[in-house]
């Protein structure tokens, strides 16, 4: 077991620290670390100043401590000036970094303003270099014939959130619509963008490239794909995923209902042809969105 009581907010090379600890621990060795989450920092700032000035101060703090360190043009300058001290770290970023660096999250505890994380070494990570996070992200999705392709979206999640999907699935149940019940990975602005599909606008690039079509089953990650029944998995990879999924024609609530909805669409594609099926589903989806005011979960 290795324990570090210096908050990660005061350490410049967090990933370097994690990988060094990973090298020194045996398999299933325990690593304990702590950090002050961004939510606590936000609460402290807003409680210290009057409402308007508090929010102005916090927005400036957010841009300085959260945005600048993640951009290619400003990252190096930020760390040269601050030496990585008093960093703003979200819970999702810390847990995501741990998973990225070969650890499995065992437990989380909060004491005062600090959160403590207990993790277990699972594997030796393959660190590919410095990771930078801009407004546009590319995510691996399962496409036609099971081929993985990159889906383009606007960022709605905290950094390193892509390494937390299995952990979030195990810890939190799925809510209506097949989303996670309490997804700590999504930012406040990200929730607004998702509700009105603004994050999916860059997927038009995938439509132009031919990875996707207008109507079709939604592109999903390998982990989410593994949750589907084998029969639906087999049917899914026969077709390109689409920008407008049958989800918005049926508005299913559970994972089973989502699978039934997609299976009806794919079965109809087999019987009546893809063009006719997509034409019918397109108008069903438009009706649901326009007249029933459907929103993304």
C-alpha cells in the first residue's frame, strides 16, 4: 500500500505520479490519494462573495484554472507560471486519470474539503503522451460490420471521462432513456447542450464522410454495445448508425425497451428495405420532436 496525503491539486504531474506509483506497486496493490474537488472550490468562492461578484470571480477562476491548462496553446504557459499549484480538479477527472493510469477505484471517502480515493493496481498503463482537451472530441463507436470509427462531438464531459464508463455503469444504474442515473462525467454546460442536441452537430462530419446515415441506430461505445443481446448485436452491425435514431420515434425508457425499439427498426429494414424504412422513421421522429417536444436525455 502507498498513501499520499498531499492533495493532487498541488502536484504538477498527476499522471506521472500515478504511473510511478503503478510501477512500484504489485498487482492488486493499494494506492490512496486525496484532492479538493472543483465543486468544493466553487462553493467556497460563491459563499465568500456577494452573488454577482461571486459568479464573476468563479467564471474567471474557471477559465484560468480549468480551460487554460487543457488547451494546446496555453497549457505549457499555464504550468510554467503556476508550477501546477492550486489546480482545479473535478471528481470525474481524478477518477478518470486513475483508470487511465492502470487503477481500479475501490472506494471514495470525503473528510472536510478533501476527497480520498482508494484504488487498486490492475495493469501497467500505456501512456501515449500528453493529453489535451479542446472543444471538439473524437469518440470510438461501433459502426457497420463492427468496425470502430471516430464520432465527432462537442465536449460535454470532464477530461478523462472516457475512461470511466465501466466504473459509472457498475456504480450507478441506468435511468430512463438508457442514460446513467447519476453521471458525474457531464458538466453543467454539457447537460444543457445534450438536452438540445447541440453536442451532436459535429456528427454532420461523419454523415459527409459516410460513416453514418441520416436515420439509423445510434452509434454506441464498445462497452454499451456489450450490454446488448447477441441477436441485436448481430443485426446492428449490418447497417450504418444514424444521426436520427429510432429512439426518438418510440421514446423507450429502459434498456430492454431501447433494444426492442432498435430491433423493430432493423427488422423493418430487412423486410421493407432501408430506404423505405428510413423515410417512414424520419417523419415519425420529426413528429415526436416537433409536436411531442421530445428532448435528449
